[in-house]
């Protein structure tokens, strides 16, 4: 029979090697530092090899310890994946979904009850964060990215292309400053989503004259720029998916029909190794079906075709 060290000792060694700290390993494993130290000592005695050494109060791996860590670390990753597959086969349990705050506010949360009605056995948790696309963290099962659709090690399914449209409060259409042509924009405040680039592209496309793009506030979230437009603070160039609910509710209108189509699109993504797990597959199939349904049933008057000119 092959000689195998105790599993708890291996777990302590793997964690301590990864952190190069008995204290942080103890915190991760929910044990005391003394317990980790005891497990490491027992493992070294079992193997007859010194695994760690201390130098200037720093914890370092010996040459043998470094080699052993590199050999066993992937084993723990494989064990984690295998365990997750086993626990998730029946599409039950907790599902953590991550997206940008604006997407969560304007699309995900308003539609979430539809998924819960279909899958009451799945407990969905929403994690709204500004994502660095392509970085799917361990505590997230599935995420919504806005990008090109190519991320190493990640399965991505396109939800829809996106385009930007000018939107404003209905009150601006009946005020003293008319919005009957593009050049009338010079009399209004432009509201910018993250940068002035999109308004600059739109102005150049329509050939508007004497419109100063370098004025108006810049917002870090799409939901904020839409709220500013709703409150009559100016005219925004908003993402159609996020602006659609506000347009349908009458809180926003499109003063002009011209639009910009982005090279980016919305994707639903998950780790390739986990993408076929029951709860992840159920959520992905639901989103894809709902986006297809909404594309067929609700279309803005100025919604473009996919072959329109695009901008970054």
C-alpha cells in the first residue's frame, strides 16, 4: 500500500506554503497557529524531511518543501472542483451571481423573481461589483461581463450586442430650450458615462456644429448618469439595455434617433470547469432564453441592426 501522510497535515502544509505564514494558514483553516505548527512538525517527522525554515523572522520553504508544494497544490484544486461538481449536480443550493452595479440595478434585480419562480430550489445571491473583465473570483459561480467575449479559461455566451442612445427627461422637450435639431445640444448640459469619448463619437457621426463636448459632469456608473438625466440635469448618452426600463416607464425619452453601436457586448460567463454544473447551467439557460424573448417582444424605435458602424 502506498504511503500517504495524514490529510490534515497536508492541508496545513499546503495553506502554510501558499501564504508563507502559519498565522494566515490557521485563519484560513479555522484552527490555532499552534495547531498548524503541530501538523507541520508531524508531517516533517512522517516524511523525514525538513519543509520550512525561518530567516529574519520570515517563513521560507526549504528546497524539498518547495518541490513538495508544487507537486501537491494542484491536487487540492482538483479535490475542490470534484467536490463542487458533486454538490451541484442536482442544480440546488446557493448560486452567487456577479455583475456591475448598473446591470444589477436596471436588469438583473427587476428580472430575478422570474428565475426564482422557475427554480425555487436555487438560492441566488447578487454580488454587484465593478469587474475587471476576465477575472472570475473563487466566490462567484457566474458573472455578467461587458466586453469582447474572449477570456482564457472562461466559458462565455453572448447575451446581446449593445448600443448607446441619447436620452433625457421629457421635461426638456417642452422647456424654453428646444431640442428640435442636433445643434440645439449646444444649449444643454451633456452627461457623460465614465468619459467624454462616446459623446464625441456621436457628435462627429451626426455632424452637429458648435456643440462643446468638453462640458458637463462625468459619472463613474451608468446608473448615475441615467438618474441625472431622469432628474432633468442634462442629456445622457446611455446604454440601451439599461435605459430601456426608464424609457418604457416614461421617465426618459430619446430626443434623437441616431445611435452608436459598441464593439463590446454583454456575456454571461463561468469557469470552463464548472460551466455544466446544474445550478450554473440553469441560470445561464434562463438568461439566454429571457434575452431572446425580450429581443423579440420589446424593441426600441431606433434600435439598430448588428451590422451598424461600431465604436470602442
